[in-house]
């Protein structure tokens, strides 16, 4: 399984050198978004500051309101279709040109350091067996009330010089807010559309498919950014709570997530929701999540692994 591969190649480090330029490689950057046109506009502005810019940006959305005036931006394709993170990402993948070498997925609330893409390319250059690179999130608003764009911009501005050594460490799965893939290694792969709505562990599942192909999924210390953790547009607590239980167990069945991390993940989330339901954070529906957890456990003990069920709640 995936985790057993990590011990033999726990860490690789090399001296700092000039980041690899884009060269002849064609880069496609994908956003799946809904209801955050104002945030997306600011995020795309950070993409424009990259020292190595993508050749193409694909925005997969649901309606014109999701992109506003970005729809006429040069170098961008806007696709409209059914809602749902995995569905929208797959819609974009279906439109990636055949000559693309690197495919990047960013959340619509992730602010990149200007060298993010250059450092990802340098990591891919370091080892042909690396198929996926995920960066280091220096501040993650998902664990709190979230950051405003202004706060995120200030955090990125304080980064200064990048770490002097590139450290490439195998990881069990990429962090979906910022991940890049060697296009040839993901040919034919798609996100599992049974992981509906917010997706929840869709990144781990996609990374697991890559591990099962014999490639490496790694995290690097020099591709830095801020995940704003915008709460607008997220699913209800009950729906997410159900996914917190069922999705990891479903991935165990698929063999894209080992049993122990999946069980640990489920237990931690349930325990957190139980404890914090007595004094919940204003930005989290802990009681709704706990209710979803209980429904998920009931389904699991009845032998039902149905990650698509939250659509019917």
C-alpha cells in the first residue's frame, strides 16, 4: 500500500539552485469554483505574478456569475457544467490539450508565492518518478475563521527568501488546495464523482490512484502559499459530517487509502465534533457535523458505503 513506500524514501534534499524555467513545457492551471468570483479574481492576480506563468488557465464553474469579468481574460477558458468539486475538476481535465506537460489544481482561495510554479517544476525535474507535487501551506484559514484576501496577501508578502534547500518528501496524498501533476502520469485518471459536493478526501483518492500506478506523490518545502479557507460556498455541517466518516472508509475499499490512516481520520473527526459540539466555533456547524457522523456510522455498520448520499440530504 501507499504508506509502506514512504519509509524507504522519507526525505530527499538538494542544494539551492536557480528554479527551472518553464522552458518548452506547457502548463495548464485549473480552478473549480462556484459563488466566489470576487475571491477568484484576486487569486488569478497572484497567478499573474508567477515567475513561470501557466500557458492556459481553465476555470470550471456552474454559471456566468462564478467568473464575472474573468470570462473575457486572455489565456483563460471558462467551462460551465454541473456543480460538485470532483465533477468540475473532471470537466476541466476533459478539456486539457494533449500537448500539456504539467497540470496544476488550485483552490479558488489559494494565494501562491511568486516562485510556486518554478519550484514545482524544479521538483519534477529532480526525479522522473515524481508524478505529483504539493506545496507547503504556511497559513491555512481552514483551521479557523479564515483569512481575508488582504490578510493572505500580507502573509505572502512576509515570506521573503525561500528556504535554501529544496526538500522533497513522499506523502500519503497531496493537499487539494495546491497540487501539480506530470500530465503523462495521470493520463486517463479522473476524480471520483461519487465523492460529491465538497469532495472530502478527493485529493487523497487521486493521489492514491497515482501511487497505485507506481509513481511518487511528494510535498516540497519551497512552493509556498496561503489557503484563505473562505467559508462561503461550503456544504452544510450534516453533509460534511457524513463525508468525514464514509469517504475515508470508501477509499479503503478502493485501495486508494490505507486502513489505519482512514480509521484515524474518522476517529479524530468524530471526537473533535463531539467535544466541540458543547461550545462550537461560530464558523463551524459542529452539531450538524456530528449528526452527519452518526448517520455515516449507521450506514457503515449496515454495510452501506455510499459517499454520494449527502446529495439527498
